[in-house]
C-alpha cells in the first residue's frame, strides 16, 4: 500500500516507489500480489506492473522523484509531482485479509490506522514516507514523525534506514512503544533487528552496487514474506538481506532474484559468517 512513482536518475525514467519494488519482489518469490496505490494517467497497471492485481485511485499526476546518490549511498531527492493520498475504498473486500500487508509510503500518502482496515497475518511498515518533508522547490529532507502511534497501529515490524533519520538507532526506544520489532538497516553494512527482549546484528551480503534504489523495499518485502512463512524474524532478516543484494546489481528492479537465487546467496552469506569474515 503506497504510491507507485516515476523516478529519474542519470537521465533515465524507471518505475519506482516502495509499493512497486515490493510487488516485483513478492512476485519473484512466488507470491500472489496486490497493490493499492494512487497515480495519474501516465501509470498503466497492465503495462507497468504486469501480473499484479493493481487497485488505483486516480490522481491528476503520479508521484515523481529525481534521485542522486553520494559515494556513501546517501540519497538526495527532489519531488517534482505528488499523487493524492491512497484511498482504501477502491480496494475490494476480497483483498482485505492478506497473509502479509506492507504499508509502503513514500510521501505521507498512507492514512493513519490503515492496517486496522485489514485482517492481515503479518503487517510491516516502511518508515521513510512518514519522515520526509519537501521545501518549495521539492527538495526532500528529513522531518519529525507527526503521529507514529496512528501510523503504526496494528504494525508488527517497522523498517527504518539509517538515512531516514539522523539518529535512527536512537529513535528505536521511542518507536518500540508502538511496534514489537524494528529493523534498522545500514545498507551493505547490514542491519540491527530490535525486539523488546534484545538487539541482534545481522550481516548483509555486499555486492557490486549499480543502483541502490529500492534495496530497502526489497529487503523489507522479502523479510516480511519469510517471517510469515517461518515465524523466525532472524532467519527472515537474513533472507531479506540476500534478496536486497540482488537488486543493487542493476537499475530499478532489473536484477531481482527468484527464491532459488536468494537461497543460493543465503548459503554464500552463511559460509562467510562461518569463516569469520563477518560477525552476527
């Protein structure tokens, strides 16, 4: 649930948005997928999200970003257009009880308490869309989370990047009042999974990076799906990290791995951990 976007980087336009990357990832892993979004006439579901059940609240424009990255992976964005907030009423009743629900805002478009409108087994949320503000020229910058209690109602696992907040780790204790688990990601350096009992460091699988856009969304989606399949959050986090290692190797969603590829990378990653090259 969230905006699909058109993203421009290095002169090319690609379909983006957390909802798009989540849909492509889930399809690649063999799941049936639905997307609830809002977009303008330049987004055509059959063309742009083939094989995905897509429910669109029509807007005058599709959300658009221009993305640039520093050498350390820090993203600089300009929002040049924004669609309307996502409208829950366009979603058929048969899609109200998914196995997994991912709230995936990119521009504050997911209304508060949205998860409570579903009967989902596992609910995840990406924090980035609630932690962004734009100035008069569309430049995106971090902002204070206005109402995390409402936005995270019914959420089991929150995904928070070190780039979302100046001190993402420091924000964890406050956010743990609303969710039982938080994954704080650090790109190729891995992540920390916080539960109400402990904090667990989870190694990533660094790969040659062509385009980091969507890596966090792929990680979150694969992690949620694997958590629903196994009930093991640490196994799910490792699975998600290996899924994310695929997408950074190409532009957009062009290099997403299927389940066999992700499992192959899990074995590779575990071998490196066992050999002491990385610690968990």
